[in-house]
C-alpha cells in the first residue's frame, strides 16, 4: 500500500478555478485500478490550499494514475494558477 499526500496551493485569485478542476479528478480517479482512497480537502483558514489524501494498492498503479489523460488535462487547465505543488509518497507505519 502506498499513501500519497499532495498539497496544492493556488494563487488566491485562482482558488475557485483550481478547486473546480480538482473536483473533476475525483470520480475518474476513484474508478481507476488500484485506487483505495482519493479524498480532496480544503484548508479552513486558507481556501487556496488543497490536499489530496490518497491510498493506492501499489506505487506502480499510482504511477499509472499519474500518467493518465485526466491528470494531463488538469495540468493544462490550471497552468499558471498553482503557486505550490508538493507530493509526498508515504508508508503507513502504525
């Protein structure tokens, strides 16, 4: 099992656009092979900060997800709208 924590920080004036594009990813991704959990969160104090908490059956299946067209479409739609994007690959230890 691979856990992914992805932080997306939009420019403040682009937060609603980025949010709309992130929401489009959910149903398609949840239907992908290997997706165990794919939850989007929005910071209560900073509405431009989003977090995906994901669990995948394997790193290989997550990498397949990252290569899919809907992720490419998201990146194209939000180009110039995201100030910060970080991804952490994590292993549950407790």
